[in-house]
C-alpha cells in the first residue's frame, strides 16, 4: 500500500552570456514508474528552442540550448505526482551478492569523480564492517555522517570530493551524499547520487541525496535530514554530482541567480518513517 | 569500403582465494556491429557456473562468479572478426555542438574518477585551444602525450589519476588514455575509455586506449603507439578504468598471474593510417 | 657598489575576537645586514603587550599577543633603509654543488607544505633541465610561470599548493612564488619563500616572491613582475607561506580588514635590472 | 634522577651510482645534552672524503659526498651514551600558551610537506578537543593512531602524507609519526619529527617517532609501540620526513641495500613507563 502526493514546482534560472555559448540544464523532473509529470512547461526569455536529451536509462533529462550573447532566463514549471512506498514489511532490505546484481546496477559499484571509494576500502571496513548488512549498515553510515560532518554552506565547492569532505569534516548536501555513496561502494554496496527538488527545504535550492541497491530495488537515504523524503521530486540520478549537475555550460556563460518554489498540492496522509523510503 | 580481420584470443587468469569470495571479470570481447564473436568459451578450473552481465549500452560484458577458498584459474578463448573502417574520406571529423550530441553520449562530457577534467579546463584551453577543432585537435593532444609522458611500467598504480600522471610525467597505457580523455572533456569533447586485447603488443597484456565523439561516431586514439589499432579487440568501454577494470573482487581474492595470446588468423590487407580509426 | 633606499610603512590590521584567543603576527620588517629599521612602532587598540619572537636564523619576527573578546586593531609603522646590490659583475651566478652548500641552506632543498618538489622531479627536468645552470635556468622558470600562469585573485586560497596551481594554471603572488620554489628544489637548487611589503604594488597588500641560492648568496626572483624588486621590504623568509603567513591565530579570531601604505622617502638612483637582485 | 644507557651502532648502506652523482646522508647520531657520542667512525668503500653539515639548530647532521660511477658502500659505527629522564614528577606536562613558546619552537606549529595540519583543524578538534590539554591529549592521539591505523609495510611510499595515511588507515612508522604531528599542530601544539636508531626493533631499520613541546621541553611519543623509547638513538629532527630523510641523492644514484645493528652495552635499570619520555 503506497501513498500518493502531488507537488507543484516553479523554477527560474538566470544566466549572463558574454558571447554565444551553450547550456545543458538538468532541472526537469524525470519520468519514472513512481513519479508522473501531470503538467510541465519549459521556456526561456529569449524564445530559444530547447533540445531535450533523456539519458538511455531514463534517469536524467537534459534541456540543451545554444544562446547568443545577452541575458537569459530559463523557466520550469510542473505538477508532479509521486508514489511513496514506505518500507512495506521488509523493514531491513538485505545487501545483494554481487553476482546477483542486475546488469544495470553493476556500474554503481565503481568509484567516480567525487566518490573515490577505492581510497576508503579499509576505513569503511573498520568503521562499518561490523554492522548488520543491509539497511542497518547504511543507516549506520548515515548516522555517522550526520553526527560527524558539519553542514556548513560555503566551505566546499564544485570540485570537492568525498575524501576531501571526510577530512574537512564539513560540507553541504552534495558532500553528504558523496560521502554516503563512497562508504557504500567501498563496502561493495551499489550506490548512486540523486538530485531533487525538496518540499520543505529551508532556503529552497536543488537538494542532493543518495540511493543504495538493497534487495531488489534502490532505496533513498539523506544524511542531511533537512527535508522529508516523501517530498523529493527527482531531477536526476547518476554516479555523483558530475553527471547530475544542474547546469553544464560554455566558459562564456555565467550563472546569475536562481529561484525555486515547491508546494504540496495534496493533503494525503504521510507514511514517513525513519526506515528507507523507496521511489 | 572496410577491411575485415580475424583474431584468436587465449587468456588465462589465476587467482588465490583466501576465503569464499567473488569476482566480476571483464575479459570477454564485446559484441558490436563491427566486432563479431565467431566462437567463444569461458571456463574455470573449479567448474563454477558464471553469471554474465552485459551493461545496458552493450559496451561491457562481465562474467561474475562466487568461489570457495582455494586456487582458481579462469580461461577465455575466442575467435573474433573485426571490421576496420579507416577514415573514409572524412579525414578530419569535426567536433559536434553540444546540443546536438546523442543522448547516450552526453555522459562522456563529465569528469570521472581518474579523469578529473574539471581541474584542467584552463590548462587544456591554453595548451590545445588554438588547434583546429576536431581530429586535428585530438591528434595534437595525442602527440603532446606521446612526447611528454614517459611510458614506464611500475611507476603508477590502480589509484593514479590523469592529473597525477600529468604532474608525474610518466605512466602506462591506462594513464595515457586517462590523460587523453581528460584533456578532451576539459575542452568539451566527449571521450571514453577503451580496454582491449591488442594484437602485436609486446609483453601481451590488456591494453587501454580512448575514443572521442567526432562528427557522428566514436573514433579511436592511442597515444602510446604501442600496437596497431586495427588489432584491438575490445573488451569494454566506460568512463575510465574504474568501470572497465579487468577484475573486481572481494578483499579475500588475490590476483596471481595472467597469460594472454592474441593471434591474427586472416592476412587481409591493412588499411592502417595515422588518422583516426573507428570501430 | 650598491644603492640605498628608504621607505616608510604604515599597516593597520583589524580582527574580531569571538572569545579570548591569541594571534601571532608576522608583519614587522626583519633586521638584516642590508635592511635596517630606522624607526619602528608596534601597537594595538587594546593596549595589550606584544611578545616578540625572532626565529633563530633571524629570517622572521613574530609579534604574539593574547587578546580578550572584542575588536582588535594592530598598527605597525616603520622607516626602513635597504641596500640594493644589483648583479655586480656576476650577471649569471652559478648553481652550487650540493656538498658545498652552507649547512643553513641545506633545508631549502626539501619539499614543504605548499611546495611538493618531490612530485615534480621529472616534469622540472623535462621542462628546465636543458637550460644553462644558474641564473639562466631560474630566469627561464620565472618566464615560464609569468607566461603560463594567469594572475587571478580569488581563484586560489590559503590551502592551495604549487602542484595545484600548476594544474589550475592560475593563482596569486603566493602561488607564483610556491611554483618557482618547487621547480627549483625539484632541480636540486635551494629555494625559499619571501614575504614583503612592496613599494609600487597596485592595491597595497603583503607581497610574495622567492629566493634561490646561487653562488654564495640568496638571489631574489618575482615571477609576477607586479612591483620593482628594489622596493621590497622583507617581513619574513621561510620554506613557504606556511611559516611566513601574516597571521596565525586561534579559531575564535576572525580577520576583518587590512590597510597598507608604503612610500619611498629617498630619491636615490635605481639600479633595477632584469637580472637577479640580491638583498 | 635519570638513567644512562650505552648503545653501539653499526650501519652499512650500499648504493649503485650510474654516473657521477652526490649523496647527502643523515645517518649519524646527533650530539645533544642528553646524547653523547663516545666513539664514531664514518667511512666508505671508495675512500671519498665526506663533508659534514650540522644544521644550525644542531638537530641533524648530514654527511655529503660526491661519488664517481660504480658501487658505493657507506659505513657508520658509533658508541653512544644516552640519558633517560622519565617523567620526573610532572606526569602530565601542560600545553604552553602560544605566545609563551620559545622562538625556536614556533616553526613547529606550521604545516609541512607530509603533515598538512591546516587540512585537519576541524577533524582534530572534533576527535581530540575534549581531552585534557597536555600529555593526556597527546596520549589520546597516540592511542587513536595505534588502534585505528594498521602497521603494514609496503602500503605507503616516500610521497605519502598524513592526510593520505588517515584515509588509507594503514602505514609504517613514518606515517604514524606524521599523523601524530599533524593532529598536534592542528590543535595548536608544536610537534616535530624524529628519526632514530631503535634498540629492540624487530627487522632493524631507521625508526620514526615524534615529539611535542609540552611545558618547557620536547617529549617523545611513538604510536607504533614497536620498540622501547629508552633505546632510541636520534639521528635527526625536523618538520617531517622531508628534512630528515636518511638519504638525499642525485637521480643517478640507486639505493641497493642496508644493514643496521644496534646493541645495548650497559645493563642499567630501565625506567620505562607509559608516560612521555624526554630526551
């Protein structure tokens, strides 16, 4: 038995373009079995046509455009319906033997740009090796991150990796997710990065969380605990922030400002629990 | 007009397993439009059943197995037929505007574990920004690597990244490929890692090269120049060595030794040129 | 035959102290054979007594104080006389065989926090190994840095090392000096960091340069070329910015603002040349 | 009341010199108030004259030589007498306010090549900030290192830093000392590196420990616990392994082998305790 919630999203991204350049934006909600786009509009202040890319796995949608010099505002509006499926009986989904993983999941075992799991194999084993495999171990990882890493905007930047965050002991949601992913992969648990709009997030912004493959599906974890997971509207999944960044753009394009509004349209009863929430 | 070549491969990989563990091997030739497996056998000394994973894009095939303590030998034998399509007229394929890239190619714009292209944007622009876009620029990158990086086995290891190789000024085929990929991505050119058997390679081993997306397809580059590109039989493609490593295994499994034999069965005329060779 | 110049310095450093803490300031001109303090005053807005430390080699003077919570302004005023000894005949001082170095110079052969010369041995040899030993080689290093590294305030921070600046291809005077030192040490040439007031520097600030041991003395180099070397008034020398930073302080102390004024009092004829200038 | 012990040392270092090169060796016991050289001989198989350097602080003695191509054996033999002064009443020497440190100690507050204390300020405060200042805090650091870092020869190399060892969770005596130094400096406690012959060390080799300035002197700590501290015969002190390495040499010189013998000549009663042991 799952619950359904509806949310509205309004996003405005502003850029200054010094000379003709291009942008690849990752700001549209993805279409999955449990997340349906009811209405949607993507537009911009210059009337430029977007080209949409959906990566083969369907986990990220990009909107690309080439733009002439000048200002550029991009607008995204959508109503999205999400099914929430709380831990349905299996309150402690187990880790899968590696040889039993689906072929599309294997790639999330490997280190990536900001998640150098190959460097933390011994540390992860010493820190979390004795916890019960499965949800309990991942929850232990999230607790450790929440307790030991200070949430502090401005202290890290777009180049900061999980190992750097681990020694710095501070970061933002992006770094918290990277560190969770890195510990999991170092322990042989597939983990991937999620970027989302988050209902209830103070100072509205894109939010980052991570997912691990336990049992037969991805489960969502957020060591920041800054917003309820039922209110995440996913815009992208990937190895880490490298392939789910909000904007990839030419050197001649400068980010200027951003406004995000996320509202809950439904009043459905929330089955929010401390256990993992899949979506 | 393309040429076809046939090769035979014999591989033997030996491991010591301290206690029950698992291996995920990436040693089988992939099946693509231009690379056909004529005969193939995958076996091991313990009679354990393999599970085969083909990643969704078809770019890598894994053979996984769980093994009890003891020695383990894995054998791979195959006959493979490859079409070689030299640069057919378009001797200088151009770079594609980013908004025109196929959706499955976009991911190869982003930095990955061993290819931190976000760190070299300025250096790549200063070094290669004035070269003509397309093949000429990528050839310039390969020339620079070949001239400035010493090929020296043993000086780098499985954790070495492109930026580290760049400052060290030495490495092996893996590092040469990582560096080529990193420069390309830093310049906005999609690039990916290739792992292959290589006919004619002295001291037979798995070989690494890289591919860039120019015009409407992937083109192969090898800054090591250690073996002719028509004799590469591909076993995997990916972001970098992280997702195409020959073996991923439990901590309890130790690599012991490897033997590889690659022979050319056909005597076909070789259209080998200095320009890019696609496959 | 040397020339003498006199300069006046006025410095104001402001800090906010959250709770009782301490500061160790490196802002006073050092006293050397060629740099004489004519008048000097060190004071602060709270009337706290300073403790002065002169490191054993006399290359740095620290003024330490413990301060209660509140604001703190520190004032330094001095008149300093400097002898300038242009390259006096030996326009190309040679590199010294290592076994002939004075005992106090040996330490400047080794890598330090921000000058990881052990990582660039091969790169330095490839890049500068063919230049004539001595001043010509060091001048070649400075030319390379000036040409290839962008001077760009704000792009690096207090943790940036020479290897990071080398791959980033941008930095400020601190990074330029670190990189020069690192190349020199990688080639077996003793090199050390200098921090100075600099007459003629636009946007007055502490300035960084480096020195190398050639022949029988230290020679000054500044790859930024932002101010004439005859107008440097030295406040500290050391391995790198780690041991010559302007301020070391408790976590509870925040830097707020700084004002520096350097004026030339004498009108002496300037023997400024492109060659090395010792002091 | 202190105890005195006498030790004999016999060292043989062998090098192969491809073409004329030089070596700077740091293998001779230093002469301090509490460590006296009774007899000593430094010689080599080629009859080459050494040049001795004693760094200004007296903390390291180098023996330099230029050598022609060929093999080279270096021999060091000495009898050394050491005073051991156990914790004499003050079992818990306190940390000194920074403004009260002797001028020669200030430099050991700063980060160095292998001890990037600027990167671990927050982590050190979180991990050890609540321990009682002074010996108790440093002992807590040593306990943490001993418990959490695996002593494992071969896993690190001459380029490994404290931050790398911290994430790797393994290393050798050099790395253990670097990590101890780094935590201390990050907490504002002066700390330096020590290199020594160590009586009782299994598999005789040069040993590394560290010292911290507490109260009015340096105190010795060794988180490896591999040999008793009363049996350390010091050959060098410095910022870290960068300026106390056993041998600095031209690229044309290769290390071949080493033999070390340390014997105790006296039978004096040993006042060895868990507390800090100064020397």
